[in-house]
C-alpha cells in the first residue's frame, strides 16, 4: 500500500493564546509547537498499522517552513518511511490543499490521510478540498478503517452516531479519535529518523482566498456567582429568571 | 447574485440546524438586498417549511428518493443548483456532512470559504466572517477575498424566527452520479439531541469516581431534556463512549447551558466548552480552575448536589 499522511504543526494544547501586530497575527513567542494531535495519534498511526499488516510505504507531507522539520522528524521517528515538505510560510486551507493535491497528483496513493481538523484553525476543510482537487471520495471523521484488497470499510462519526462507508479504490480520509492509539517514538525510531529521506519541494501556484484581519480573545466571565449547595431552587430560579436558559 | 442554503435532513426530517441556516441565509440575503433560495436533497417531510424562515424558493432535488450522503455527489448537486441560480454565497450547517462539503464547494466554485461561522457576516468594505479558532481559545475575523463565498455555520449560532410562510417547493430531478463510495449502514441513537446541536448539556468528569455512578448525571440530564457529555479522562478510561467527550480534542459545543460536575476545568476542556452561553460548575474543590470560567458555581460534594439539583428542576417543571 502506498499511503500519504498530511501533518500540520499546531501550538501545544496547553498553550495560552495571544496576538501581536494589532491583533492581526498569532504571537508564537514562548509557545511550544507539536504535531497536530489528530494527524499524529490517529492518521499517522493507522497508516503505519496498515503498512505493517499489508506491506507498503508511508510518506508524510507538511506544507510549511523549515522550522516545521522538527515535527516531520517526529513523524519519521514514529515510523513513517519518508517525508516531503512543501516550502511555504503562510497558507490558508485552499493554498495548503492545492499544494497537497499537486504533490499527490504526481504519485499514486491508495489512501490520503489527514487529521479531522487542526487544533489551531479548526477548519476541517483541507481534506474535502484535496478530495475535490483529486476527484476522489472523501470520508471525514473516520473512527475505524479496515482495508481488504481494493475495498476499504470506514466508520465515520456523524451527529449522534456513526455511518459505515465502503469505498472501492483510492480516497481521502480525515481521522478522528478511535481510529488508532497514540504511539510514542522510541530511541531506535528517533535514531533511524535522522537518516530517512526528507525532500523539500517548491510550492505550487495558488493564492490565499481568505485573510485573518483580527483576532479576539473570548469574553472573560465577569465572575462566578456562588450558590448555597443546600439551595438548588435558587440556582434553578437564576437559570430561569436571570440567565434565561431554562 | 443570490444566497443559496443547503438544508440537511436526517431520516427524512429537516434537522434543527437546517432551519438555523435557512434563517441565517435569509437574514444575510436581506442585508445583501437579494433572495435566499434553499436546497433539499432526497425524500424530506414538509419540504416547504424553510419558507417560514424567510427563504423565497425551495428546490427539492429527487424528492421521491431515499438518498445516502456522499460528499462528492451532493456537492455536485449543490454546485449545479448554485450555478443555475447565480448564487454567489453558499451557506451550509457546520455538521459532519456540511463540513465534508464546505471545502469541496470552495474548490468547485473557486470560492473563499470559512467553516464554523459563529455569527452573521459583517458587511462593510469587506465580507467578514468570524469563527472560533485555537479550539475555542480565540475568535478570528476572516475577510473572504473572492467574489464567491462558502460558509458553514456552527449550530446554535442563530435562533430561527418565523418571518414567512411555508412555500410550495419546486421539484428537480437530478441523475445522481455514481461514485466509488457506498453507505452500508447508519447507526444513530434515537431520541437524544446530538451534542453539536444540543441547547442543554450536562457533563461530568473524574469526580464521578467510576462509570457505575453515572445514574445521577443521566437523571439530571433527563429532568432538563439535556444531552450528556464528559471530560477527556472519562472517555479515555472508557467510562463513557468517546462521542461524549467535549473539549479541545473532542467535540466543541456551544449550548445555552453547560452544567459541569466533577470536572476541574483544564485549559483543553475549557477550549471546547467556553462558547457555551451559561456555565454552571459543581466541584468540591473551591480552587478548581473551572470556577473562573463559570457563571454559577456550587462548591460541594456532587453526589449530594446533583440529586438536589435534579429535584429542584423537577419542582420547577411542575409549576
């Protein structure tokens, strides 16, 4: 099997968020970055499991600057065979998807994996865009995937339940919790990663279609109103009369 | 130019988020001084009802067919209808299916897209859409710089108001392109509002001590008609199914009321829930960080407080 896993770099989940340049840019000072958890824990690991079971190759792809190499090396340490980075500083979903699709067109991947969303922009759009650009089926929010020859069976999370899809031939998949279990790279993996191929390619011609013009921090609550634990009727009254939510 | 809304149904009934996008699209169309047209795909009850929320026309595609969702064929239908009606703004709900199509439609229509809009667009020199980013830790305003736009709207963004009347839908027949994807089966829980659509949510964490104690949470939820949720450690320990996990790496929600019992309020949990309109926190630890993000707090033993709250809600409901 020839599998592609697209990975992105996001701030660590514990990061406090702040902005600069008059609130038009994310302030990355002092922030530690990680591989987007959905890409690492679920998409990458399930792809590795499949090649361990059926044989094949896992390529990881990142669209970003040289400072992203650290997460690419981590993906190689976890077990990916080789890596590609499209050398690009800023990209919206469209530019990212165009670059993924333009690389994938030159190869023949059986399945293209992405995380269900990145934990920074939460767009969940890139997978659908890649699928459309390559004219492939797309299964989003996959929580299980079994492959048998040319047929893949995928469980997909929908509101209040799941849907089971069967796909013949290549497709794009976005990975959700349940698809696999997180793997921690071991020392051997980390050493081997240093010698695995990471090729850097030039971006394709695509321009951004949306622009962030302002970031805002959410409203801070004005302070908690404490309620006597023995007076739950009072809490219910406040929820009804003051908050008007019941 | 026109606004086109895609209205999703489930088991032949229009979803709550379907009426929300109908109203959202109508409001936007009014601001843009144009019409809002709606699109339904497959067998749907009461297909004219989006008219009540201000849409001026409903196209009902393959009204007599039970169709299974496939982002490839559905997006083709939406793109076709949008072209036929010169629609330049497409609105979808930010549901599993809506999200699977937002990016596809953006490519098909050469449109700029924003998924998860949390309010109506601001229309001045730019067309500006805001959404929650960094998993709820911030909000961004995006200017969409293309003539065509595709927007998916978060559930509970807008409370649909009845501003019109049911209309007679126009039936359209489309050959559904065959694809290499088949839906084999769909399994959904009956009678419970899914978390992303829920207005009331009761959630619990490690403070519950074990899955066998969840009865009091379920009773509180049922007294309110709320949906149950849980924190990540609870889902990771398999005390509750993982689709109940709300937070940064689970489901992001924005209910009107979020009640959290026995959840300390780690930053990753807050990220997924701090768009809730009102937050009630029940915790025995007065230093729990969640109290800082709460509107109402009760300090004490949840095993005593939760049943008392259930009883108080039942008394309230009887009046």
